[in-house]
C-alpha cells in the first residue's frame, strides 16, 4: 500500500522531492509535538481535577470543623453557665453553713450558760 502512496511522487524533480520530504518531516514532527501537547494537556487536566477534588474535600472538612467548633463553643458557654450556677450555689451553701455554724455556737454558749446556771 505504501507504494501507492509514493506513486504520486514519480516524475517530480529532486528539488521538489526534497521539499516534499522536508514538509513530510515537518508534518511528522508537528504530529509528535501535537501528541506530546495533547498528553501534557490531559495530564494537566487530570491534575486540575485532582486539585479541584482536594479543594472540595478541604471545603467540606472546613465546614465540618466550623460546625464542630460552633458546637464546642456552645458547649463551653453551657459549661461556663453551669460553673457559675454551681459557684453561686456553693456560695449560698457556704453562707448557710456559716449561719448555722454561728447558730450552733450561740446554742453551745446558751447550753454552757444554762449548765452553769443549773450547777449553781
């Protein structure tokens, strides 16, 4: 079959055949260059898709972390409120203990005084 492809060149001058050979070489070179660029393009597109997926995954992870952070902040606020309530309750109870301790001391003194009176 290649002989049929070359048949049209018969009878052409050496100069024209040389020019045809140069042009064919240039076409082959351009085809190879085109293939290389096509491969580079496909490689770059694959890398771009990979980066897009990575960015999408990071956005998703960022959204998850933001929600988790918000949840933790709410939890901290709730814990702080609970701490303040417990601290207030503790102060109230300490105050009650001090009052009762004072009452106990008064009662002890009253008992001692009454015992002293009884002894007399």
